[in-house]
C-alpha cells in the first residue's frame, strides 16, 4: 500500500515539507484510540529470538531508526510503533540553529537515494530533553554534534554540553564528526583531534555512577589507513563501538538529474560501500567492538548482508522513506528465518 499509493503522493511534494507533514500526521493519528495498537500489531515482530544484548544494553530487535529522521525527539514514541528496536535522535547541538539555507533536501528517484545538506538544524539539546522526559520505554540513542559557529578547537566543549545535558535521558551516545554539511566538521575525524575528543568524553563518562555507551559515527569516504586509525582510536579510548556509516560525498554512478547537488548522499548507492566498511572494521579489529550498520538498507537482504559482514545492529533512514514501514518487519522476519 505504501509504495503503490502513499509514496507516489508524498513524492509529488517538496521532501522537507513532506517530512514535517508526515511527523504531524503520525503524531495526530497516534492520538486516536487503538491506532498505536493497530500499528504495532501490523509492524512489530515480537519474538525473543530477535533480542540482542550489545554494549550492555538489551534491544528487543536489532533494527533501529538512524539519526537525522527525528532530530528533535518530537516523534520517537510514535515511530517506535512501526516495530523499531531502538530510535536514535539528533544530531543535537548545544544551541538551537536553523541549519543551511533551503532548498537543502533532494530526492534522487532514479537512484533510490537522497542528498541532504541540512546542517544540523535542530532546536537545541535543552528543548529535546523536555520531550525525552516523557519517554515510555523506547530505547534511545543520542546523536551529538557541535554548533556551526563553534570553532573546531572549541568543539569538545559543545560535545560535553550535549553529553551532560542528555545523560539521564538517553541509553547511548553517538559522536557525530562525519557529517559533510557542517563546515570543517570532518577535520575532527583526524586521529589526534578525534582521540582527544573521545577521550575527554569517556573520562567524563567514567565519572558517572554508571557509564553509558559512547559510539563514533564515521564517514564511508575514509581510506583503509584512516579506518585502521579508527580501530586504534576505539581501542585506545575504550569507547563502546562504531556506527558505519554516515552519508557520502561521492557521486559515482548516479543517474538522477539533481546528482550534482552538494551535501551528503544516502540510499542505495551507499549499500556496497557501507558494508565494505563494516567488514573491514570487523575483520581488522578481530571483532573487538560492536558495529551498528547503516547505509543503503532497502531490503531485508541488505540488512542480512550487513549483519553477516560484522554488524551487531542495523539502522534505517532512506530505505524507510523509499520502502515504507513494512521494511522493518521484513528485516526482522528475515532474521528469524535465518
């Protein structure tokens, strides 16, 4: 129904406007008695064989919603009704910011892809916390970043503010230094500044009565040498794991007319590369840390490939937009069959 009827209608309109409309619609229908229960009965695959314990957390199933979809934690409760095992909110920054000028979100229909240059648009971490306080048993990841106006040499303070503010309201953290849409942000992926940032966060984490998992989200555009550096950094700082991968700046093999738009590319063109990165990290580290696989998952088979390559969990974003919520249950059912 989604691909035949709903998606063609939604795809007639501006993608960013559709995103906000969809959020409003999901929140509205979820207030109608029994709708949440009906959605869960359709999409939620309840089976203890799907449960996973990863970095000390228990996930009811290994399929999550990636960061960027519910940036401001406005719809996580309702989105969980579509069968996700966990929801990652953000990227959040200390201060609210508008992000980059519109138009900044583009569908590449021929490629089953999206280009975005949103630029960490969000209402700030304090506003998100007010909504997270109302959470009812949804496992939440908090994806954190720096404000655009914050210089790289001062970036650690921004990440610390987000870490401290969110600590009591999320189950794990994701350090985002890999978005291509904040000027110079990817420079923080270099070994020295990244080690310093992660070590500072982990030191603060260790001071807590009970530390929470900290993960690093990396770009698919890193070289093998840089990926080996990532393995060293994870081992040195003792963070809990890696999310592979963020969006790419590559435009190789694209067919759509708006393929030249600047920003991060997600969707099917990323399927192969993100799986390669997962396999490389898993094999070269001898499975030393958990990996969450994300990038180009449009079928259950795509998800199974990432799990086989070494991912412990997977996340959806663009595939959820193109394929609809049935993709979540399809993946979970495929995992049970395998």
